[in-house]
């Protein structure tokens, strides 16, 4: 790893003085030069060290680790840099993934995680349930999966579209036999609808949502049991449609297509273990 110790010095000055402008002024340098040298340091190390805002800076976890190292002897610094470089290259350590609960219960997602952990047994995978966009850098996540209807909080992240899908209305034969024929969207006003938080935004406000849950298995099970009409992704209801447990309602009505969004920081800062998971997700969901 070819790291300039002059750049390390400017990094420590930026931390000590609390910002790039203050560090530039203290060292009689142009702000743009200090910023450029910090970018070169991050590029050489393969990690983002600072989170830049308009008024101040904040250290990433790698930035905190580097700042601790710089206070030690040159020999210890080099040893620490080598360890960080090995972390970047090796398929070991930890990967943190944020995803909504609806996706957690899907067969496709389970298949991805099973295959990834089998391929890379030295990698520890942590999956947390998050329904809204997270700050990957500040909350120490490597990547996130979200439905396209959710706004991503940081536009600097890479956003890759996956798995286009549509949702539709389904109900059991027993439920439909108990009610008058449904011939239009307006007829749904007399029924109890079951859906999740994302699909609810696609429905007319006059429709009655009797249950809103992020557990797609629960929504499908309740529809099969005759407890209402579910509005869920087609892929999730396909098995029940095949065996006759569910019947499509208003099949001629087409809802807007949605997709999953894979969100991660710039590939410049991605360890190989994260790149491997991204490639697997894109392969399975393409």
C-alpha cells in the first residue's frame, strides 16, 4: 500500500482542527489542495475516512481507526495500514445489510443469503430490518435493499434497480362466493383490503385498508383464510394461485410496475466481501 505520510499529516490536521478549511488555514495551504490530498489518501487506502458536510467533518469507522494509528510510531502505523489493506482484500470479517421485513421472508432473498454464507463461511452476515432509507456511512451498513417507492436519503450512494414486479388483488374462492361480484375498483370500497406500507400508497384513498403489515406471508395467509382481499406482489401469490388457494381479482386492472433498489457507497470503498454479495444479488435478481 503506497500511502504518503504528508497526506497522513494533513489528515490528522483536518481532524485536530475540525475541518478542511481550518486545516488549510493552519498550514498556509489552499483548501482545494488539502481536499485533493485527502481524496488521494482515501483512494490509496481504499476506504472513506471522512464524511464531509458544509461546516464540519466526521470520521468514519476506518477514519477513527487511522487517527488512532497515526499517534503511534511509524512502525506501528505501517503494521496497522497492512492490516487494513488485508481487510480490504480478504473475504472475511463482517457484512451488514439493511432490508425490509417483507423481503426477508422471500424465498429469493433466503436463497441469496444461504448461497453467500456457503461460499464465504469466514464472513459474518448481519441483517437488520429497516423499512426506510438508512445512512450507510453513519450507521455502518454495507448495503441496503428497498422498494423503489422509498426515497433514498443520500443521492451520492449508488442505486441499482433490481427485479421489476407488479402487485395485484387476490382473494380466496370462499371469500368471493360470500360477496357480490367485483367488477371495478369502486366495488373494492365494500371490502377489507390487506396490504403492506409500500403498496398502500398505490391504492385509492377511498378504499378501506383493514390490515397493513410488512409480513407478506401474513397477508397471503389471511387472504387464503377468507379474511379479505390482499394486494400483494404477483410473485408472492403465484404458488397459491397455482394450487387454487387464491384467485386473482380484477385481473384486467394493471398497477404501476415497481422494483427493488440496491443501495451501496461508491465502489472505490467496497471490500471484496461486499462486492461479492452485490454481484450475487444482481445475479439472482436480474
